[in-house]
């Protein structure tokens, strides 16, 4: 696999991703997405919706990013959602304690019970708790009663709407409520480009189940997710694996968690969690809101509090995994080429329409006709600037699977050349067969 620096260079150079607030020096842990990046993110989200809505018992919701502190008091996030932080007494750099112990900032230096700074050898403080939520105030006064937080996960918005769902949709277990949306975590050390960031997008399902048949659903969602990665997104199977968290690693709400890991250039790391949250959240909101969030089970004639399995995906992490998976360099006619071998479903542009020569009016006119025809079916891109070889390269490195070239023969017999991104093979096809060809491939 290629190193992360090469991938970041391509993403920045071609405008997939920008550092946020760059003209003011940038804000660490925040990124903006350009045209090509937004298109890929939207393709991921679209494929995810197709995948989950096929399950038949999944329903969508979109809830507020800002929630009152009462929500996070009940959910335990105010008390438990923290990382341990150590600070160097000399240079005042702060480190995430668990990452420090793993040696992620450099060699761990220890003398008796004291730890030392990996940067300047100063003594580190005792670990202290650092809550990861961003706090804000709602309304015009900054009083404790107006305190609110940016959600650190989309999940709580689903739990606090549980009663609405039961009443309005008359749902029967098992069923899932899903949402795509932004979440925010004030990470101590954002890192690895868009992997660990402070503002990110989640795709989450809270899948409510009868407490009698719970563990099988963790495995169900693990299996279905892996199938989705491999069959629909085109991720390489050998770069994915499942890791079951040990008891010590589990989040404060979880009974069992499977993580799906991707082998990134900077090491293997999590792109999805499948957490068994028990009835922790619903019970907490019943207790603190005083509302009845139980479910009436017809068969046993009993009120129960359902368990919940939560498959949770990070959109930017998946984006990065897809780019790392697809990035390749090869040589064509002794010339180095960068190519993104993305699945056509993920590629931002599906077909580039290119007149062979950029100074022949007849070719350009025909190419624009073809472009205007295909833009009704796919996101296509027209380019007539520079040599044909250079135009191919520009499309290769943004992952466009097909280039359609218009040459003088096209003017005579209505046939066109299709160049395949991965093999660079070219075939000639009559206009009447073009649409069927693309429908099969894209
Ligand atoms: Zn230091």
C-alpha cells in the first residue's frame, strides 16, 4: 500500500479535500470537502441508504445537532465520555494517555511511577479526565440552565424520539431507526488526515430487538456490513477484518462490540463499530425524562424495554479507506501514472467526453452533442484542453472509469472509442450500443 502522504497530496492537489479555515492558518481537526470529495461522500451515503432500506424494517430520522445538557446527563456522556489526558509540565504539550502508552507519540519513558514527555523529556502530569463534547449556550444568556452540547454521536436523537416512533409508525420488533448526520468530538490529538477529526459525519442505525434474541444480531450486522463493503463499495477483502473488543475497551454503554478494521497505510484502524448497547440508553431516558419508553410485546402481553444493536459508520473514515484501497501508480509508455481504481459506483465522474483533437471544430461540435446526451444519464465531464494523453491522466487520477473519445471516424460512422481506466484498453462501439454498455458497467 502507498503511504498516506501520497494520498493526501492527491486529495489536496485535485481539490477533493481542503484544510478548513486555511486562509486563517487552518483549524486543526476540521476539513472542508470540494466538488469531487462531496460527490464521493454522497455516493457513499446513497449506497448506504440503498443497502439499509433493503432490510425492509429500517426507518429514517434526522435529529438536531444541538441538544440540551439533560440529554447527555441522562445518556452518561457528561460523566463518562472522556479521554484521559497527560500534560508535559515543561513544554505543556498534551497527549492522549492511552495513545501515549501505546507509543504513538514516540518511545514511552518511565522512571518509577513517573512518565516523561516524548518531545522534551519533561515530567508528565497524572492523567486527568477531558470531556470530548463541545459545549455551547442556547439563547442570549450564558447561564448553566441554557447549557447545550453538540452531539458526540447521532444515536441519542434516535433514543429520545423512541416514543414518537412507536406511536406514529406502529412498529414491531425488530426494527431499526437510522440517521446520517454530523457529530462532534473535541479530540485531544486529531491525526491521520481525515481519519481522526473533530467534526465528522456518521451513518448510524439503532436496531431495536427483543431482549431474548440479542447476541445473534451483532453477528448479523457484522456479516451484512462486510458484504456491503466488498460487494457494493468494492473494498478489497484482504484489507478488512473484524475485531471483538475486550471488556476493558468497551464504551460505558456497551455489552459487546465488534469493530470492523481497515488496514490503512498508517496502521489498521476502525471504520465501523457494531455495539450491543443493551437497554442502557432507553432505561436512562426513562429514568431521567419520566416518560414511558417501553414497548408492548403482543405475544407475551408484557411491557419490555428493547435491547439495541448499533452499527455505526464514519463517512470520512470510509472515504479515506476507499481512496487508500483505490490509489495506485503504474507506468504507461514509460510514463508514470497515478490512478484511482475506484468502483464506478463510487467514482465522482462516470464518463469523460473528449474530442481527440482540441482544435477541430467538427470534433468539438460532435463531442458536445454526445456530452449533452449522456448528461441525462450520468455525471459526465467534458474536456477539450491539452493533449489527449494528458486528459486521460487527469481523469485516471480522479477515478473516472471511462473516457469516451470522438475522432474523425466518429463523424463518418457514428462509432466512438471507449478507454477503460484500469486496463487502458480501448474499444470502438457504435452510438446505438453505448448506453447499454455503460449501463452494464456502471
Ligand atoms: Zn515536553
